[in-house]
């Protein structure tokens, strides 16, 4: 794992939530269930949080959700656009209790709060933002009514919302994420329609499609994608690799373990 030390920036906050003791009971949809080592997962989560902090992010722990096995995947509970937080309504009923503590956390940070209402469902992992464009995966945990409510919440703020089909993976961001310059990256066998993205870069590994922009050209990514890391390094980025193998067994990736908020000083 590569780390560098940067001053903590009050304008860059990351919400995180430590793994539940019941993590091994987490949902799996598109892969076969494998045993999860909860103790190892906790160490990996601590390393992940440490990488964020080493690159200038102030981390805030959301209150634990020990009865929610998937609670560590905190990104699914809220979508941010500017200073507005849209609290999700998860597509899996077992995950619906995860949102209350996240709403408390973003409220404490001074965010304006909206909520997805039934019959809409929306998972934050289905939302990819590049500039003012907001891509929303539809077809799995997020339905059309959820997309419509996101559109109503964010288009008045200047967002351009684009619905994207998702049939091959759990969430849109299981298939694609974006580089700091707006280029969308993805592993082609898992992407329904790459033509929906103006700039698309294929990567050679599934986990290589998941990056978090740490700032300054550094990209947080899973350690299990060395060829993708070399590809991104050749483009001038600095891959910062972290082992998240236990979370990958539950269809998790580097994006879903935090909610990154920029420009907030609370």
C-alpha cells in the first residue's frame, strides 16, 4: 500500500462506518457467497480509513449499525450534490435501517436534507457524478421512481441527470467510476452500454474499474488490480492501493466504504 502524508483539509470530509460484527451475513447478489473473515475486514477497513486521512481527508464515523451486516457500505445511504444530501431508500429491505444515523451525520455537517420516498428505491452506489453530470444506474437496487426523485432534487441545483441501465452488476459503480478529468473507466464485460459516457476508458480487471479521487492526482484503488494500476500510472495518476478483499466478497469496492463530501467546513 502506498501512502503519502497531506495536511487534513476541513473542506474534504469522508463519512465512514466501521464494519458490523455480522458483516459475514451481508447480502450477495451477483457472486457466490464466500466466507468472510470479520477480524481481517476490520483491519482492512482501518487501513482504508488511514489512507483517506493520510491524503488530507477528515474522517467522521457514522454511528455503528451493528444489526445491519451491510452497514459498512455507507455510500449506499446518501447521495450528495453541492451541499444537498439526498437520503436514499435502499432497494434491499434489510438495509433500510442504515440511513437514520447517516441523516444525523450530514445534518450535523450543515447539509440540506431531502429523502427518497416510497415506492422509490435508490442506492448511493448507483450514482456516479462527473462534474455536473449525474449518472444513475437503474434496474437493480434503484428503480425508476428513485431516479425521478433524484432528478427532482438535483436538477434545480444545476445537475444533468442521466439514467443508465444496470443488469450485470450490483450497482452502477460496481461497473464504472470516473477519473478526475471526467473520463469514465470500466471493465467492459460488466458495462451495459459504454456509449452512454462521452469518454470511456476500458480497464483490464474488474476491481480496476473502481477508484476514489483522493486529490492531487492520487487514486485510491483495490490492491487486486495491478494491471489497471499500471495503466492509470501511465496516464500520470498515482495509484494508492489498499487491500479490501473481505469486502469484495460482499460485492463491495473502494467507493462504497465512504461518502466523500467536498466544500463543507462544519
